[in-house]
């Protein structure tokens, strides 16, 4: 299991977070990254926001300024479907995602080394040689940046959002960062630190912007394959579920105000959401939503030598990666909830305060104090 692979009771949101369905197949513009519906015998549907596929998207009572990103690139089907679903809900959405697949970068900030891109994007719809920061020529709210997910997030906050949202505050008027849905689950503390999709959110949280990471058990897929007439289109189901969670959570949180955040998350806190695999027996409308914790059934790596003589990794479950030092230890682990054979969506609350709790540090304090005293008085 790797990055991009693989509340205590069921939330009342479950009945409201219905999945949606899609419309026309699309063809891409190789120069612009734009897409238009192809003519088919069964389709005259609207492309993008407002398409019949998004009929089950819940309308927001409290529309937000949302910055959307991921680590799979701006050309992933999952992020495009989510972009349109959030717009359909009534949110104001700016997408700034990596130009290339940047999975596994965590929160590292990797900036462009050239003024222009040196390779085409992952599905060949945008040629090499364009600016390191560019946009879709038919929809300027779809933008990309040739850097890591955290770098794309920061570029969005500092360079793109202020003009887009007509704001001059520190974070460009962004109320919420949504990252994903990732092509592959991001479950447990070890994968949490590796994932670029999650890394973009904890970077946002550290900037003071509420953020939610979404990850799904899906394979890489181009946005050009989105079918806006197919009610079972995987990415549009996930986009609808994602938009509906954002809307329902934000609207519900308005009844429990704290702080000054329009997105109703406390400072230094984010959410990590994971979806079970979709199949004929599990659509996004069937998800049972549960609050979870990062630990519990989670894995870390073990290196072994493969049959080809080269090192490879295996999953290893240890007590250390699953130790509950803080939070509600009675919550189920997200890895166990989003297991193969289930049909669930997990929601884990994380904090960017990485200090160990007082009770955890207590056994270390005497020895640490003695060592520091000796070092300071040598």
C-alpha cells in the first residue's frame, strides 16, 4: 500500500451525500487543456457545471471561496468533476493544481526551475513549452502550476487568488482549500506524511486556511474521459460526494460558530476524508459516513529484496504507527473503516500541532531535564 493506492456513529449526512451522474464524452484541445463535448447519439447535455450529471449536488446555503488542488495534476478526472460539482453547489471555485503528476511529495515545496514547461502534461492535452503557471483558455478558473502540490497551493494563495476573488488579505480571500479527490487512498499516519494531496492541506492549515483532503480508491484517469450522461461515472460520483460533504459540513458548522473562519474549522485543524472503492454494490450514494482517527490498522513500510534483486517495499502493521497518544482513542481507524469490502467514507480530524501531549512527554521529562542540565553546566 502506498500514497495514492490503496463521527463514531454513522453521520446523519449519509442520506444527504448522494452521488451523481454524468454526460457527454469529451475531446481535448491539445494546445489549451480545454475540452468540449463530442457529438454522440445519446447526448446533448451541458458540459461541466450544471450538467444533468450533477442533479444530486446539494446547493450551498453559505457559498465559499474555494481553492481546489491535488497531487495528480489539473488534468485528473477526479479534480475536474469536483471542480464542476462545487460550482454547481454555488461555491466560487479557483483550481490551481500541479501541471504534472506530483504524487508522494508530501508537504515539500518544489518550485519551477524553468520559465517554461519542459514536457507535456500527463495526458498529452497540453504541450511542453508553456509558462510554468498557465490556465485553461476557455475557463480561466482552471489553472496549473509546474511545481509540487504544496507549491501549487502557495502559488494559488499568493499569486492567483487575490485577483480571482478580488481580495487583499493574507490568503487571497480563500475560505477553504479542498484537495483531491486523490487517485488512491491516503490512510494512516505514514501515508499522511507522504501524500501530496494531504500535504497541500496541512500547508494550507499552517497558513491559517481551513483545508480538507479527499482520497479515493481509483486509478489514474484523464478529465477528457468524463461522461456527463452516465449516472455511474466514477469521478462524477466522487465529485458529487465531495461537494456535498463540503456543503453539508460548512452549513452544519454555521450552527456551531467558533473563531472567525468562514469554513468553520478551528485554527490549525484540517480534515482527511477517504472513500471506499466504488463498484456495482457500492456507489457514492451508498457510503456510510463515519468519524475516524488516523491510527488503527494503519501501515508503515518494510523493505525487502525482490525477485529481481532490487529493493521493494511491503506493508507492515506496527503498534508504533497505530499508537493513540491524542484525540479520541475510541474512534475507529480510517484504514479499517475504508477496507476492501466495505462501502464507507471516513472523516479524520487532524492538527498541525505536532507536540506530544503532556502525559506522553511526562516519562521523558526527567531524563531530558537531567541531560540538558549536564550539557548546560559542563
